[in-house]
C-alpha cells in the first residue's frame, strides 16, 4: 500500500497570497498551498507542524481585537481537513489561553506529547493511524523544550516541557513493544543541531534543536517531519527520511511511502501559481479589517524616510532606523542604553508612517525588559553581537553560522547609549574596543541599565551573559504598540541618529 503524508510547518499565520508590506502577490500563503492539499484521499494524511498563531499582521490584529473568536488559521486547517497538528514554540506568544482555544476549535487532533499543562499532555502519547487491517503507522509529536528560555513566564504558567529526545525515545520504545505498525513518524517542531550528512555541529548545543541526535540515537524512526529552522530539506539523516519546509506557507513537504516495500520518497512542493479563493470568505472580514488597520497613518518622519535598501549595509553602518528603534525603547524605559536588531526582511519606514510600516519592520510580539548590567557584561554582550561578522576575501561579510542552518540576522544587536568599535578580523571574543559611555571608557564594574526585547533578555540567541542580570523593569506593552504610541505622540518624528558603532576590518 502506498500512502502520502502532506505536511506544513512554520506557516506563521500567512493565509492570503499577498505580502503585507506592500500588498503585492507572492508565492506564499495557505491559499496557494491549498490546491495541492485538496488532493487528499483516504491514503493521505495532512499534518501541520506548528508555529501558526504568530507572525502575520492578521495574527496580530486577531489577538488585539478578535481573540475570543475562532482563529483564522483554525478555520483554514478545518476547511482543508487537516488530520493532525503539532504545537510550535510561537503558539504561546499571545498566552496559553489562545493556544488552548485554538486546539479546541480544531477538528484535527493534537499529537504533541512532550508539553504538559497541570500534569496533562496537550496532545496524546502517540497516535496510531490505520489505513486498513494490515496497514498502520504511528505518529509521535514533540516540540523543542527550549520554550521557557524565550517565553514570558506568565504565558506558560503550570506548564512543563519535556526533553524532546527523551520523549521520542520513550514513545518509540512503547510503540515497538505494544503496537503492530508498518512504520513510525516523528513530527518534531525543532531542527537540526548538526549537519544531517556529516554530523558536524552547526549551532550551539543548547538542546533547542535535537533533530540529529533523535535520528542517530532512536532506532526505528522511518520519517521525521521537522521545522522551526525554516530550512528547505528533503534528505536522509542517518537512516531516517527527513523533511523541513520554508516559512510563511512557501512550500509543503510530501512524503510518498510504500508500507509494503518500505520505499520512501520525499519532495518539497512550492506554493502554486493557482490560488484557492474559496478559503477567502472564511477570513475575509478580519482580513479587510487588518488591511484598514495597517493603512492607518500614524505620523511622519521630519526629514526623509527610514527605508531599508541594503540590510547588510544597514548593519555595517548602523542605519538611522536602528537609532529610531532604540530611541523609542529609551523613551519608554528610561534606561541608560538600548539594544535592538534589524529583523530578517525588515522593510523600514516611509516618510509617512503607517501601522503597516511598524508591523512589517518589527515583526515579533516582543515586549521590553530593562536589565542592570556591568561594563563587563555589556562588553561580553557586544562581543557576542560582533560574532555576526566575518572576513571573506579581504572584505567584511556575514558569518556563515548566522545564515545557516537558519537565517538569524535578528541575533545581531546594535546598542545606543555607548560608542564602540568592532574589529571583524580579530578572533571572536576579542573584537570590541573603544567602549565609551558618557565620554569616558566604560569600567568593568560600572553599572548601567540596558533595555532590550524580552526574547533577548531571556538569553534568546545564546546571550547567556545576561542570565543572572538583575531585572529592573518589565514593560508589558508590545513593541509595535510602543512604536505606534510614540509616533502618535510625535506627529513629526525627529530621529536622533548617531554613528556610534564602527565596524572595521
């Protein structure tokens, strides 16, 4: 018997085929994957591998104004007759109550086994999917256990996150002992810490991504549907067929599997040119409201614009947009210094600023945290940031580790309130010089306050030097709202731009 698994992952709430930044058509969105997903038959299983509740402006608007109603992504997954879902780490960004409501509204079954709330699994121990009397597969859903390192504590109260590797080991052992199945599928909202072919470590071995170890250490897994890193993968890791898809519904994974011969073929299906407009009525009113919300003018830049034309150049020579983001963070927090990043694909601000500009530029629902740090900790923080750069062919370039296995440009922070120089040709950890605060060299034991987003303050991006820093203040308003409020209060925004960061060879 031949079966098919069709899997989406890291959709991040992208349903329509339009870019929210400029409303042009793009090869993304569930409406462009739907024509293929609708080819489902009795031997096809539809699976979503998490990260659906955060990411798009539609999701942001829903959380602000419609959070008590059925989520647009739940409507779409139900219409497409999804069978199973796994929970992603971003499912908790708007609080566990939205996560629970999403799961309740779904017709699909949650298979996440390693996340517990008040001692009860969010999903099931594992799921047996039978095709007929002789053919069945087992599905095991797990999610990166690293969530508490990023998430706001009050979003995940009374929740436990079991180690994904340990959870898979236990599930596979139980299945092999108790069940008669033709194969085992692990649906993992996590990625690969090592190169899938060579086993070479690619990222810091924090436990965030355990895909390689799962494939290597757990015998009997036939297929792993992975996610989280937004890579396009269709390959084999040790003895397991693995897939991973790009984000925003740009593609889906298809696994064709002969349960009798055990032949497995994986491929990635890109978003089609065809659009399934029948899904639009499900979300049309909320989408129209979102577009009107995005086009709301807030104010304007007094001189010029803050558009990003070259993201790399904007980091080598700190762009005025970064100065403005830090300006807002400092205004809200009254901290001594401010750190922020230029996120992947950030657009920047036109001279007349709308909510569309804010959401297209600050794409995460982050809040702000003020930490008390010493000069020593701040220098370690900046050294970590400076690892973003490398030297290739005598020129400043981006370090390979920030582009593969996952683009992580959001892990390069630029700090205002101090001035400093980054020497890209020096060894990592020895690149920061001329660290000046208020006209004087910053002393190691000197204390100052530093504002940053909650992800970074929780050591997101492996900024472990912040682990024991004292929390001075937590600002619970999300950064997009902070930006909008600041612009409304200053209808003609004066940007206080300083060229305080030198990036040199």
